[in-house]
C-alpha cells in the first residue's frame, strides 16, 4: 500500500503563494491549502503551527526574492531608495501578498536581510546610533503602507477599475462649487489614486529621507 505523499516546505509555500494570487489573507485557510495539495490540514501543521506562521513564511519569500542579487551601491539615501524600489517591484508581481507582509510582517531570512541593509544604510548616514532604530521604524511603516496601498489597486478587476473611475469623475467633476469650492476649483487637475504611483512613491520616500538627513549632526 502506497503511503500518502509528504509535501516539502517549499512545495507548500509554492502552492500557498499561488492561492494567494487569487484570494486575500482573510479568505485563505490551511484547509483550502490542504485541499489544493490533496492532503489534510494535519499534515501541514507539521511544517507550520498555524495560518499566521504560514502567511509570514510566504511573505518572507517575497522579501528573499527582492534581495536576490542585491548589492548596495551609492550613498545611504541611494541604498535605501534602491531597496525600497526592489520591494515595491517584488510585491507588485504578487500584490495579494503585500497586505500579508504589512499585516503579519516576517521573521525569516528575507526580513533579516531587509532589516540589515536598512540599518546599515542608516548608520552610514551619520545618524547617532540611538536615532537609527527610530528612523528605521518610520521607514518600514512608510514602505509597508505605500506598497500595500499600491498593491490594493493592483488587485482590482478591469470592471472594478472602470466603476471606480466613473465614481471619481462624478465625485470630482460634479462637485457643487458652493459646497466644495476648493474641489471644484482644482477638479480638472486632481488625479485618481492610481495615477503616477511610482513618482508618488519616490517623492514621498525622498521627503522622508530628506527629513532624516536634516537630523544628522
């Protein structure tokens, strides 16, 4: 009698990542993952204690992919900017996992690689050591928020996008100038949330780095 197949950790994570391409963390479950693998949930709990631990491992693989081949170049601001854009690109390819990273974080190798590079870059800036953890925390919060926000837009269907654009046009171009005078004045120049995302990402990050630079003795 042939025994039940034993799935490797990598195979489990591959399948979980594939399921998360078409669903979100809320609807994802160990039971659904087990069904996709043709096994039962108990066999997966040998690898991961719970759903949260599994999701953290999936998110960490995105961080590992982002750091693959990374080499720090330039000054501290260039290093942080390059790292941030790599993270943005990596999660842009799997946008459903961006919210997983923002919500559950990760304690794996990928996370440690990102943390190490950010901390080293901040130390290279000339900040006092006692300021480095605080500035690191601010940057990570900013990146997680920006990447998760952008990823949320990337997961909507074309029909949902068109519906959103129509609502945007009604809300902005149809604004009553007496009740919303500023909105009516700037209506034709206001851009939808999804427009120029990369430029906005870089500009917001640059402003944060400039703020840090101003604190350097």
